[in-house]
C-alpha cells in the first residue's frame, strides 16, 4: 500500500515559541508516527528571505528552529528532514512553474493584495516597496509541494489559497505538456489545533511581541508567565475560564483530568498568583527535558548541519533529481546528442510524399502573394499582386494545372524544376478531385 505524502514547511524567521510548539511542532511530530504516512519537513530558508534580510539572524534562526524540531522528537531516520536551499531542484522547478503560472492568479494572492492595499491607503504607487519575491512567493511554495508530489499539506486557513494555487499551476503544467506529472495537493486545516494566547491575551505571535520562547530558561519562563495580563478578580472570587489566557495555556499542556481540576479551582476562586504558579509548573514539566536536549543540540551546530545535508542528499537521489529529469524532458530541455536527425534525402522523400498545398497571404508592402509548398519545400512563389482579385485569378488557373512560363508572375523555388512543379500541380488537382468525390 502506497503511503500518503504529507509535507510541512517551517519558515526560518525568529525564535520558536510556545505557540509554534502547540500549534505546529507537537501535532506534526505526532502525526508522523502513523504507519501509512510519509512525512516531509523542511526549513523554508528561501521563503524567509522575502522579509528577513539580516544574514546572521537568518543563519541563527535556521539553527534554532532545526534544533527545536529535533529536540521535540523529530527523527530524521523516520521522516525526510531537510533545508530548502539544499535542494537546487526547487528553484529550478519554480522557474518551470513560473512559465505556466497565470499572472492574474498571482495578482489575487492575499499577501500581495494586502501590500497593494496598504500602499493605496498611504497614497503610494501600488507596487511601492513590493519585491518580486513577495509576488512570486506562491510559485516557490508550489514548487516545494509539487516537486515531491505531496498529497496533503497542513496549513492555517490563511494559507489555503496558496495550496489552491499550487493545484492550479500543477494542473496547468499537466495540461500544457500532456502528462500526469504532478499530484494535485490538498490543504489540511486541523480545527482541533490550539491557538495559544500570548502575554497580552491576543494570539501569541512574533508580530505582537507577546510570545513566550519555547526554550526560555526556567527562571525566565516563570517571569514571563507571571507577567501574563489578568483581570482584577480578587482571590476567593470565582473566575471565568472562558477568555482566560492562563486557563487556555494550561489546557494546551494538561491532560483532561488536570484541566477539569484546574477549572474547578477557577470556580473556587483560586488566586491569580497561584494559577500562574500552577501553569508554570505544568508547562515546565513538559518543556524541561526538551530544553535540555535543545541546549545540547545548539552546542553542536556541526551535527545539525550534517543531518540536514544528509537528509537533502538522500531526498535528492530518491525524489528530486529523478523528478526534475522527467520534467526537463517534458518541456524539451533534452540531450541534443539523442536527437534523431534525418538525412537530406530522407527529408526530401518525406516531403515528396506530402500533398502539395497553396498558401495565400498579404505582405507588409500591401501586395497579395501565394506560393505552392510540398512539405517544407517551396515549389513556386508568386510575384506581388496589387489586388486580391488578380492574385486569385492567377491562383485559380494554377489550381487547374495551368503552369505557364516562369518569370512572368511567378518564380520556381530554389533547385526546383518545371517538371517537379507540374507533377505537384497534377497531384494537387488529383487530391482536390478525390476530396470532391468524398
């Protein structure tokens, strides 16, 4: 039984936080344990360059995020774990897809439209400050997915459009080049994945500056948790669990029984300080062993580099290189030494077997012309006529087999004799008569 391919991209920007862990890392690693799933996890460092242009930060973030996934239990021997920039076939496929991608579709991409709307609101030119990288982001994402023919791609709701675009580009390529080259991926949105609140109660996000770093030292973790904003409900007074950042964070790390007990404590009027202490202890109990592994991995960046390079090398041999070879052949980027070149005699024989046809046209000089061709040979070329009527009358005579003398209103093709033209005219007339009978 073939396995379902599931692909997850991890943008290398910033330091992983608890929201990343609960919303992406932990569920993805759990899903990779399924026996019928082949999992692909990659560090999307090309994508990060669209916004981040601090080389040292990009490098550091790549290290931290790779170490975070490994520390949390990702096993490179069970899954494909690689860095996007280590797979040169990805940007190559991006260009092939660019050549079939509709600009109209890219114009409707949410990120690009939002940037344009912002410029308009500020009275700027539509494309002020917008890079081609931002505009082409969906094509690069499509290449990430289509190169490995992923069946499913877990995404947030804001990324569904990108999966739809990948489907469109893949389908268009399949149609243009007449083959089933790409599987059309499906977006997977898990409604059960938790969205954690941050320190201020809003969604935990680097853009809000309200995150709790995943591997913050124990003392820092406690300090951050105790800084979470709460209301002024005094100790002893019942507290609502709904809308409480403290309760939502606890629930994301606790078992059902622990969560129920915590809810009863809220109803009984637990003091906010005690609630925060309970939250700290519950989170630290899960994160502490991961934190220790994370620090050990950070201390050996050479080992992380080796794992990423090894993963990319194996993946290229297994999938990327064979796939690109097939796609290059499909679009005509082929080995010229394997082209079958027909001899001049063979071409002439093939041409002679084809039915002669007349072609009429008007040139830039305003005059009307016709020619008699057989295959790729021009047998007869007319002079220019001032009116289509004059050209048509002469052409009608020729179609009856009346050649006349060359030089008056036509010339013979290079290397063509009058006998060849007469034979061609006879063949034309015979074919026309046969067609009329049919």
